[in-house]
């Protein structure tokens, strides 16, 4: 399993923290930027990450902006991307179990490091249930 991470300037510190957290768990991590706190446009980084996931197998994505909202809206415009904001522990479990999310999204200005790392662990320790949920996932893309 490999991870790809990306953020805008409002999420860069948290994105770097998450990348280190994942590397410490021995995951390969590809960092698509941004790097540094110069103001950038979050759709650009959602685009980079969505394209990477859609052209590589067995990759999970992590996106971070200030709230997680803008960057997730953009990522979800791509067919095949299921980007979910993990805004609670319960949601971290459900977006894997029912939605088989392939991108975890966080708010760099709205969530704590402790909450984020705990939710990543919950997501990784949960199995996708398939069955009727796959039928619904197959209905998602326009
Ligand atoms: C950037 O200031 C901020 O708008 C962005 O990071 C994000 O929160 C948008 O949804």
C-alpha cells in the first residue's frame, strides 16, 4: 500500500506531519506539494492528487486544506475519486466500511494532529463491506 499526499498552504504543515506519520508506519509516501507557506490554489493540488490516484494502482490519497472542504469538492469532480472528510471517529470508520473512500481529507486549521492520526488508524483498521455498498458506489459517477 502506497500513499500520495497533497495540500494547499493552509494544510501544508499538517500534510507534512501526516506524511511523517505514515512513513513511520513504513508506508511509501509520494508528496505532490505544496511545499512552503506561499499562498497557492487548492484545486491545483486536488487535481495533481486525483490524477495520480487514477493512473496508479493500490494508492490511497490524503488531501489537506484549511477546512478540507474546497480541496474535497474539487477532488470529487473526478470519476473514480471518493474523497471523504474524516470529521469524526465514527465517520472515519464508515467512509471505509460503506464508501470505500480512496482519499482521506482533513482540515489543517480545524482538526488536531491527535484526531487526524487516530482517524487514519481507524480507517486503515476497517474493512470495506462490499455487497449492497458496491452497488451504490457503482451509481456515484455521472
Ligand atoms: C485557503 O485560505 C482556504 O480557503 C483553503 O485552504 C480551504 O479551507 C478551502 O476550502
